[in-house]
């Protein structure tokens, strides 16, 4: 099983330690993972802002770079969801010159968030890192409602949470969830600079609910939510720390 | 980059206590709705069924409309067809004029709000009295509904108490007890029912097989509006027709559970024909854009909407910005979509009032892909000429940066510089991110450099 590691643009530029933790964790589990060079962005920021067409050349590059792998794994639920939900359509209209036939996107269905990859494909059972702290779980919207990492609070379905399942494999950890466990934190990409007041209010409300659990850390499967909440927390003088799920899973490995 | 919505939302949030109360009030309704959904084992199957019924009916609407009209006429009702708001208002006025109506009581109808019927009739000398308590309150206050199911939810009992004193509805000054205020409203409305010459209802459903108009209320005001005056006019949007009672049973189980978190409305009233001593009942079927929207491949499913309001209650942006921050009279996720179907130029500003969290479409009892549709509207703004030029520029910039790995590498190589720029300077540059956030610390090396050490 060959795994291609996709490190989205803002993780690469702002949170390289999350990329490192993902790489180390996959290696630790004996997975054949490689990081293809010259990756940039999946195109989600432009598409959510209304310029989906600008994502097409990026999707083509992505497809070319990753199509030989069995799986493409990324530490980001929103980028993964964007690729899985939209690439087949974005690339569907393209006709490669060498075949003359309609293009079938290969990477979309192979692209997985690291949490679902570890939970569903690798099916990790062994104990992972050590993190003796109380941690409040942040269920990112696209993880919940597009990738199905946990049961959405809106639906009448059996309760589950794949992130929580994985975190139980960490020694010493105490995992809690805030009140309104899957309400949006208010990032929303361009939303955060276009609807600044509502975005900041949502972020503040969310961070306060995480703090109310008594946790020392907030952890989640998407750095963009964490980046937003950390920025709001720091501006508002709210004291709590933020870590991506993989950083905790890989802690001390 | 601000829109009408973002400016209004900013104002709304300037009163933090009120904003907090508004959010908590709607979250409480969402929680009540969740309890109801969890209480029905077959809730998700019902959603699937409800969506399928609506998809079927809307794609066979010509047949069902004909069936409905034929059966309604067989029952003795007079059926009218209005192609738009103006024609609807003319028909209503024509009927009222024929019967020499001076005053009409009205139970809740968002369709008449859509057609701006009240001001049309008032300009022609006809008094229109709203009888749903929430609607009556905002009518007396000269306001529009801030929510489609709970139109006066933005007001508290002191606001209502003062309003009732000013209008002479309550007599004990300073008594803002909700039970007292409701009692005074009841007395005042009782008089309106008894002195009105006509009553108008909306319709939650029209039943094709029987020609029934079905109206769901908690206050019984639709029944009072139709059993006191001698003339009943029912206004119904084309998309509200469903095949039969079996289908109604599905929606009846969901509407109130989804909307207000109650197992059912207090009254579910069926109107088929006028009572023996009254005039003929009139039913006005209103198109006003709907037949055109059916042909829109990306957005026709909005017509499945049963107007429960649950997408508003769950929307984190609606809860923190209020109904008046949207440019269309229906706010929240479904209002964003309906507004765009109505007029793209007037309502493009609303489509950015969404984080794409998708809670709306996960809560929707008829499974409208509300969030996905907002995403689709965004893709069209450039063609409509309503895309934000700054945003467009930013995206073009990102595309250039991300499209070229060499440029991207150069940019990320200099990003550590941001660490030595104090955050207060970033704030002063009117960086919109800095309005709500401290700037992030950039690392010394991006991942694509760091990984080289690990791979060796």
C-alpha cells in the first residue's frame, strides 16, 4: 500500500509541525508514505469564495501528482472533503488529449483525511503516544457533515466519533466535548474576512465553550478551525492551547 | 469587502447581551427540535420520504395542480390563478370589493408578505388585521417579520408591554406579564374577528386528491378568521400542493417537530368549502416565479421547502445576526436561496453570510441541499456582475501563487518575516483578519523544507 502525503498550503506554511507529526505517525505504523514535491493548494479557498474555475488547474496538478498512489492522506478535513466532493465534477469536463475520452478523476475517492485513514483503513488498535492532559474535542463541520467522522447532532443516527476512538489510544489523555459539540467555529475561509463580526463572535463563543469543559487543550482534525480559534482566543485574552489531533496521537513517539 | 449583511450583523452584535439572548433563544428551539427528532425512531426515514414526495410532486406539478383545482371546484370553492404578486393583489382586491369588505382579518401567510398584499389593500381603503399574535405585534409596531415561524421573536415582553400600552390594548400600565399581555391581545383580537367582513388564510398544504386547504396554527386564529366573517379567501403558493392524505401524514409529523420542537401544532385545520350560511370560499393559487424556478437545474429543490424555519434556528450566522440583517424578507439559509431566485442583483450580498457548515441541510426535514446551493450561487456571482472585486483579486492572487510551485516556494521562504512585524502594525493596516484575530506566528521553515531532514 503506497500512501501519498498531501500537506495543504496553509499547513505547509503555518503549521509544518502538523505535517511532521502526520509523517512520523504514518511511518511509526509501518506505512509506506512519501511526500511528493511541489505541492501547493487544493483550490478550496478560491472555490468557496465563488471562483471554483480557478481550482481546475490545481485539481489537474493534484491528480497528476497523486494518481499513482493507493491512498492520498492529508491532515485536513476541509481540504479532503473539497477534493472528494468536487474534483470529479471539476475534472469531469476535461478531455485528455492522449485518449480523447472524458476524464475520470482517480484521486478523489482515494483521498482521505488522516483520521478516517487511520480509523477505517489502517484500523489502528495499538496504543499510540502519551499525552497526560484534559483535551476538548473540536468536531470540524466538514469532518462531521461531509466525511462522516462523527454522527451529526442534527441527525437521528447511532452516536459515533472516529476522532474520539483514536484519541482513546493515547496514554493518559482525558477527552471531553464542549456544549454544542458540532456547532461551527466561524472560520469558513473567506467568510472570516468578509463577515468579520459574526466570524469573531462565533469563534469567541466556541472557545469559551471549550474552556468551560476545564480542558487545557483544544484538538481537532482541521488546522483552519484551530488557526481561527487560536487567533480569536489570543485577541480576546482567552487562555487555552490548540493542537491538531495527529500531534497528540504522535506525542512522544 | 463588507456586504449589507456583514454591516448589519456588526450593528446587531454591538449589543452583546441582546445578541447572546437571541442566539440562546434559537439554540433552545433547535434543542427542542433535536429532542423531537431523537424521539422518533423513523425520523431519518421520514426525511427521506418527505423529500421524495416533494421531488415527485414538484416534477409532476401540472398534474397535481389540475387535480387540486378540479377537486376544489367540485367542493364548491372558486379557484383563481395568479401569475405574479400584482395579479394576486388585484384578484384579492376584486373579491373584497365585490363583497364590499371594509375590514379583513388574516391568519399567518408568508405568501401575502411576499406579494406585499397588506400595503396594496390598505392603499385602497381596506383595513387588514393580522391575527397570529406574533404577526399582530409586528404589524402594530410597523415592522416586518424577523423569522418566518416566530415573526416577533426579536422582541421581549417589555417591548410588547410598552407597545400594547401605547396602542391601548393593555390597560394596566407597567404590567408586562406575558399571560396578562396574551389575555389583552385575545380580547382585542376577539373584537376584530367579530367585526371583520372577510378572513384570509395562507396554506401549509393543498391536497390534490380532495381539494383541501390545510392550515397549521397554534393559536386557532385561522379557524377564528374563517368561522366569524362570511367570506374566506385562501392564498397558496403553487409548490404547496401535495398528492393526498398519506403524504400529508408524513409532513404533519415533521413540520412542527422540525420548526418549533412540538409534536404537532395545536390546530391542523382542513378547509374544503364555505359553511352553509357563508359566501363561496375563494382559493388563489400563486405562481410569482415558482414555475420558472422549477426549470433551474441547480436550485429547483428549494421548492420542496415547507417553511418550518429549522434552517434559520440552526444557522450559526442567523442566530448571531438576526432576521433583519438579510436583504430578502425570508432570512437564513432558505432565504438566501429564495432571495437569489427572486433577484440576483438585489440579494447577492446574502450569499457570503454562510460558513458552509452545512448544518442547515443536515437539519432540513425535506433534505434541501441549502448549503451546497449557496456554494453554487457563489460560483455564479461573477457572471451576475455582483462578485466582490477585492475578493476576486485575492483569489486571482492565490491562484497565481498556488499555480506555480516556484512562486509558492519563494513566498513561504519569506513568511518568517511576518514574525518580526508586531501585530499592532498588522491591525493598523486594516487587515480584516486582524479585526477579530491576533496574527498567527509563522514558522522558521515550511513543511516542504522540514520534511527533507526526516526523509534522510
